[in-house]
């Protein structure tokens, strides 16, 4: 058991750059004819300075953008952002419904066998290369309740 823990921590050390580390990275699986996907991850800033993610590249798409979601008048929409900030000694999570690395015009649909490579470039000139990122199936967000369904949590 101890041996397994050790090799696991060595493995994660491999993902460390000096100032930024990456956790919980995955690419979203898509339907067979999908045009777009996204990569999600958590960025950890281990330094004393604020750092920003400024661009990304991937083998899955030639058009990779940094995006976030906004909620305007109750409508969720995606917008492109120039950078994603990671404050000193804190984490920024790229998660469904929030920040994400958008893969536009993907070359192939993303299925369970897809492995993604990803390069992250930061404003301190550091970059991080991640290889063989596995994919994950995301559950659809909760469907709106059908009209007239006033279901509550009351159990009778
Ligand atoms: Cu997007």
C-alpha cells in the first residue's frame, strides 16, 4: 500500500511546473457528430505571485480557446476570455458551467478511448505539457422540470 502511494505521488510530481500544478484534468466525451468539446482541470498556483493562463494548445483541435460561462438575464452563454487568473497560493477550477478550455472544430469525436495532449501557456512565460489525458462522460445538466410538475422533496 505504501509503495502504491509513493509511485502515485511521484507520478503527480511529473505534472508540476515550478509555480503551477495541474489536477483533475479530463476531456469531455462527445456525441459521434459533435463539433466541439472542452478540457476541464484545476490550476494550482504554488507561488507568491498572481499568474494567469493565457493560451492553450491541443492535438484534438486547431482552434483552442479559453472560455467562461455567463448568466445574462437567466440565459447561460459561453464567452471567450483573454486569460484565466490563478491568484497567488490559490486554485482556479475549470469546471462545467464555468471556465473551460474550449476545443472548437474537433478533428474526431471524443469517446472513451480518446487521449488528449494539452499545452498550457502562462503569463509568466512558463508552460506545462500534459499527455494522454483521459476522457470523461459528463452527465447532462438537470433537465428543466416539465410544466405542471410541482414535485417537491416531500416523501409521502
Ligand atoms: Cu466554450
